[in-house]
């Protein structure tokens, strides 16, 4: 069976096509398209016409791949930008009309469940509790879990695009601006602070996205391990992370364009993403950092196979 999974995220639309044989699967094709659905209006609750059209154009590309690879079934999910937008249903209706793609708008809890399944598959969680973090454009999900179960999960309106739209960011960002952001994060993440007192951990698992860029920057700037398709989980040296994090935070936009390993689609949001990661590492005295290249779409794949 040829299965396709589409993740309609706030910043990026992702497509994964796999061949399923029993309980096993083989990746056939995957791609991503930067859409920035929240551009300019993410905190106003609608998708503006230009990003709306970028999203539809991305699905047009995906439809071509679905046809070329003879996909038999497609699972499509929409997250923060579409679920929070007044015209989110219009986007879903347009996708159905134009491409016969049924997009399922999922809430934050469902999103966190799928992220957990993807990260569990990649990082081989054991009996120890870990904090899984997935930074999106519109929301950021946190999951406290081990290899057997989820203890706690919550989606917060703390995506990189949303925060970038909310806060004034200088070029480069200033310490007072960082302090203001950290104060806001402290206020918004009180449920996480309480949850970690109940389910303590010192391990953070970063889920794909901006965390992939951390691997790529450590490789490019510090000659660290390369991000390759064959590997799905990486152990990150905290000192190496801190080095590239400081490089990002102290950089201007033009300087970020010269950071080795940093892809163009992350030039504008990597500062906010890095500050989010820094906040979590420091707030909870994290001493172990893993990066899983799997996230929502792989979690949906695992769930589909398990429920066959």
C-alpha cells in the first residue's frame, strides 16, 4: 500500500509518502514547502490572501506527487494557523474542491499525541520521563512521557511566527527584549512548570523543525555530526548547542544568512526558536538534549500502521 501523509503546519507544509507492507514501511518520497500561513495576521485570527494562496499552491505541488507515486490513501492534518483562523474552514474546503484532499483540522491535544508517537518511534523512549518539545509557527507542544505512556501534554500559543509577530525584535535582539520574552514565557508556561514538579525530568527531546537546524548549524559551524536521512535521532552536546545558540542570538539578519547550515526558511524565526529552547534548558536544568527528526507526520504513520 502507498500512503501519503500531509502536515499543513503554520510555517511549512510537509509531505511524506511511504510504502507499507504489514507492520513495516519504507519511505518513498518526502518534501516540504515554506508557506508562512501566519504572515502578518497570525495574531488577528485569519490567513491573509497571499499566504492562503501559498498554501494552496503547495498542495497543488503535493497533488502532483500523489499522482506520480500512485498514492492509494492520503492522511492530511492542519494545525495552529488553520485551526485558529476564521477562514481555516475555507482553506480546507478549497483543498477538497481543488485537489480532493481531505484535511483534518486537529486540536492541540491531538497534535501533541501524534508528536509523541513520532518521537517515541525515533528516540526509542525508555522507562525514564522525557520532555518532548515541538516548536511550530503557531503553537509549541510540550509532552512529558516515557516509552509506555504520556503523563502530561499541552499545546501553547507560543509558536515562533506568533511570538515574532507579538514582540518587537531588534536586529540583533537586545537583552531587554530577551528579558521581556522570558517573562512572557514564564507566565504562559505555568502549567508546564507545575507538570514538571509532578513528573521531573532532565532530558529534552527536540522534535524536528528548528531542532534540525541546530544539528545542521553544529555540523556547519563546529564540524559536528551531519544531518542525514538514514539517522532519526541525535544526541546534542549542550556546550555545542550553547555555542551555536549564542551565534544565532547575537547575529543580525544579514549575519544569520552566513551561518553555515542554517537554511533560508529559518533566517527570520530561528532567534525566537533558540530563545524558546534556551528558556526550557535553563528553567528545568536540562542536562541531556536529543533531537528527533520525526514529528507529527511520522506519528500519524505509526498510528495508522498500529490501527490497521
